[in-house]
C-alpha cells in the first residue's frame, strides 16, 4: 500500500507505520488520519502481522496539528464554509484526532509507540491508546491545548488519566507545559528510554517477542478486555467476561498448544487466527454511536 503522509512497512510479523512529513516535523493533517485508519484496517486483516509499531520520520515523532492555516487552524466550520445554524452534534464536526485514536483503540493487534523525537498535541495524544511506549531521552512532549485556547483531542480526557493517573494528567493538561521524556518515563507513560540508534530495534524486539511467544487471539481479546474494563465500577463485569474467555479458550486448540509447547520445551505454534477464529462471546460490548 502507498500513502502520502505515512509509510507502512511489513517485516515478517511486525508492521511499522511511520508518520512521514519530516519537513513539517510530521505535523498531523486530516489526510494523515485517514491514512492511519486505512493502514490499521490493513494490519488487522493480515494474520501474518502480530504487532504494529508507530514512529516518525526525521527528527520528530509528531509536532502536533499542522498550523499552516494560522488563526483558522481549528475553525472547522470556517474551513468547510458551513451554511446556516451550527449543529455541533453533526458527525461531520467530529474531532478527527478522536477518530484516529478510536481506530487505534479498536486494533486487534498490539500497538507500540517508538517516539523518536518531539511529541506534542495530537502527537502526544495519539500514543495514549497504544499499549507500550518507547522513547528517546530528552525529547519534548506537551499537551498544550490550554495554551492554544482549545480543548484536548483524541479522547485524551478519557485516556490520559487512565494511563498516568488524574493528578499527573491534570498537571500536564491544565498547564499545557512542555516536559521531557524523562518525566514521562517516571510518570509511567513510557516503558523505557533508548538512544536514537536503539529505539526502533527495542520496539521491534518487543514486537517480535510477542509474535514468537504469544497466541494472537489471546492477545487480541485480552487487549480489548483490559482497555474496556477501565470503565466498570466493580470487578464483576471483568469476572463475567474472563469466565467466558477462559472457558472458551480452555476448550480450544491454542490452550492445548500452549500447554504442550511449555511441557515439551519448544516454541509454540498457535493455530487460531484473529481474522477467522475470534471466540463466540467476542465482541462483548455494544459499539456506541456518535
């Protein structure tokens, strides 16, 4: 597949999506949103892909929204030249960063961030629905929405407090201040820091370990179980879903292979595929409409 604002490369079980507007520090555009969604549709449909890595081209991960329109950057109504009274519930005014992040959230493959440079605004919110985040030291990060007179995007008001806790989320979001990846690592947003030369190899090694040692259907369902269990008020919802999950998995061929490969001290060869073999209880949620 070819794109204008991103690159998609598949190397064995690992897909890498590279934000590819290096002259603009990979600033986000609506075209980038559409292409990221298309790339994830492709990786979800490809059973050979076991994990997806996001990184940036050049010296930045993503410097935020493309501000080339100046004062009208965030005025979607003016850009669309809408006529008549504004209906803010109309789906055409949906936050495009949110559309992209909801697609990342819904991925059936684990998503890994390799943050190779500054990650600001949407560049810092798009990493939130990803599962594991690596970064280089000394890179600038910010959620500067309050300093731009807007509000946060990408469903960050849901994701960020769940990833780093409400106090840290409020500090970063309300102040809009710039901080470094060292602080993000200390706060638990990042798994680890690596030199620029070691960053992508570290993410790739992690992805390949998942591919070599884990069952793809197990990973797919557990990813959604974990994210969606951040909402219920008691553990009973999790208990109900986990009871169904382990019941159906236990009678399937992946569980038999997982046990026997362990006992026989050999690499596993899990037969089930996410494209065709998701369990009968999945999905366990009703998709909400906008």
